[in-house]
């Protein structure tokens, strides 16, 4: 077996690879050279600098696995790899400790004015009186996201005797209690915390989640720390909050357009800046190399890797039948995740009709993968979905039924949250994934594209007002589905949209009389 490494790999990982196969280190290959070379190799290991394009994958006629020595896989064409049966693996746990420790370092730097103290002391200025700090002890730390890194920060902050609260709709209260975190909603977290630390990925749901309205909720003595993704924060709003005194300070390790650091950030004395150093430790780099190398060897030796990013091919006898249902199950999970607002505690799957005689475990995994992929806690697919759900403290049950409601196969997802029981049903119709029921209300639409989903009291004028707001913003409606139990009762409306809508549009809709909640969903 031959494995090509195109970027520097920690010696420990490289040595392990050499002991099991022929490992060739070829640094500085451009895309054309990689295309010319890759046909001779069974495995490829990269970091962030190598672009593994569809053309590279097509040229890799022997290629079985691509390993990313790190977390992000933006430089790998996952869809093309999956189509060609190439397994992609990464090292999502390798930087957990490094990023958690860097978060604590930034927090301490803000509390004790470390950077200013260092600069003035090097300048020969004894600025002791101007650099009065605060203790972390008895302060409230608000963690936005309780994945691996968020959990790591919580454990370290406990040693500093901090009070810890957290916001993560996809972590159960039991799991939060285990790690010593009190779950709250985002508004409560922002208005309560002395330190707000972000540990969530940047997705369509979370991009810009910290803007002017959220910063205005913070205490004027509060600090904001971001070691997650730059796109989570509205940079201009952050500068306005710091310059106006709405916020005391912030520490930023990640930026929306790296390696560019905005000029406004550079000139703001209330900002502590580092150049994406979260995972930059010797230990994290060694762990990443070891983790990815072992997985590459697992794939090449016919074993299942720990952290597969894409889904390997289905057994041939099930593929033709289950493929459209797997697509439906994944989309139902993603739809629910974008619709949910409370903490999950239990997930139940009910199967009816022709799917009962097939491998419904794969469908359950697909639903879980759809739900958990929206949280961004690493790459989640049908291989690792059950394990990730277990890590989140989620209870899971499955059942079959003869209640197919006239459809050839019907999937029903029921969830219990801290506040309510939710339900979603779907079926495959003419090869397309259809959602047929939301919280007991029957409707029918293809689960592809952009949607506005609202719950409202069934009174005259609500549909028209929603359409007017969208029309004024130039958003075209492609279809409307409305489900209700009785006139004047609770109703669910789904509008198909030609483009995605933002949080400001949702706020305008929710301000309308009679609308209980509104959600933008993108599939």
C-alpha cells in the first residue's frame, strides 16, 4: 500500500505510517502536479493547504481514503469523494484540549490585562495602578455550544470556581448536569454572563448570531471570547459595542476572512487578538497526525475508522430501495433541527409500510445524522450518529407500525424536549422526499430548498401579512401549505421561498399579531 503526504506531518504520525506501508512525503505539489501523481497511491493525507478537487479524486484511480490531519475538511470535495467511494477521515478530537486551554488563556488575558501589562513593561513604564484586574472566581461563564471544546472549557473553568451556564439546543439537561453546566436560553446567557465564550460552528443558522441586538443584551462589564469561527460575530457591531462601552472587552482568535484581520480590530484597544492559535500546540499537531494516520490505516486494512466524514456505500441488496428513504430521513432530521428551539431529551422513530422489512437502523442513523449535523459538533453521518447521540445524552427508541396512512412507506420522528413533544412525518413520493405532517397538522411539500415555517392562531389576515412582508423584501414565494385542526385553532404554515431569509426577517414576522413562532429552514 502507498500513501502520499502533501503537507508536513508530525514525525510520530509519519513514523507510524512508514511502519505499515510505503509513505511518500511530497511537499509543495500544486493541483496539476497532484493530479499527475495521485494515480499511484491508495491513500492521501493532507492538511488545509492542499485542494483535493474532483479532478484530483478522478485521477486517483487506486485511491481508497483521504485523511485530513485536523478538523476542517473545506479543502476536500466530499461529494465527489463519496461518489467515487473514497472514504474521507479527519481528526476532530485532536485540538480539543488546545482550543479549550487557549480560551482560558484569553479569558485570563482579559481579566488581568496581560497584553497591556507586557507592552507597558517592555516600554519601561510601571503601569501597575492603571492595570487593576478582576478574578475569574465567582464570575459567570456563558458557553454558547457544549460540544467537545465547550465541555473542555467548562471543566477547566470549574477549577477557577466560576459559575457556568450554557446554551446548546442539542444537549440534554442530563448531559449538561453531568458536566456541571446549567442550561439556559441564549438571551438569558447573554444578559447574565460575565464572560461569553463561543464554541459553535458557523452554519446558516449561526452565522452572525452575535450582532448588535445580542451585544446590547450583555452586561457593560462583560467580555466576549471567540475561538470558534469568525463568521459567528458581526464585526462592525462588536466594534460599536466596544467603542461605546456597551461591552468592556473581547478576545478574538478567528476571523471571517482569514488571514485578513480587519483594520478596525487592529486599532481597537479593547480587543485582544491572536492569529488563529487555538489548535497551534505541539501536542495538538502530534495528536492530529496520529489520529488521522491510524484511520487511514484502518480503511486500507478493511477496518471501520473512528471519524469518517462521508458515508461509505450501502450494501448492494439494500442500496436501490433504501437510498431515497435515507435521503428523506436525513432531510427530516435537518428540518427538525432547524425548527427546534428547546433541549432534546428523547428521540423516537416510527416506521410503517414497506420499509418495515428493511434495515431501519440505517434510517434511524440517517435521521440522527440530519439532526446532529446541524449542531456542527464535528462531522456526523450514519456511521457515527448513534455514538454522537449518546455523547449528547439523548435517549433513543424505535418502533414499527401498520399505520402507514395510505403511503407505501411512512417515517415519523417524535421528540421530547424540555418544553414540548414535537412530531414530523414524511414519505417518498415519486422518488422525492416529502414532509407530510408537522406536530399533527397534515400538509405536503418536497423537503428541498428554502422555507419559512410558522405556527399561528388561525385568524383572518395572517397569511396575507406574512406574504406582504416577504414581498416588500423582494422574496418570492414558490408555494404555500397550511395545516390546521379546526378553524380558529393552532395552524402551521409552510412557505416555499426562492431564496433564504435572514434573522431580521424572522423578527419582523414574529412581531405580527397572532404569529406564535417563525423559523427559516434551508435544505
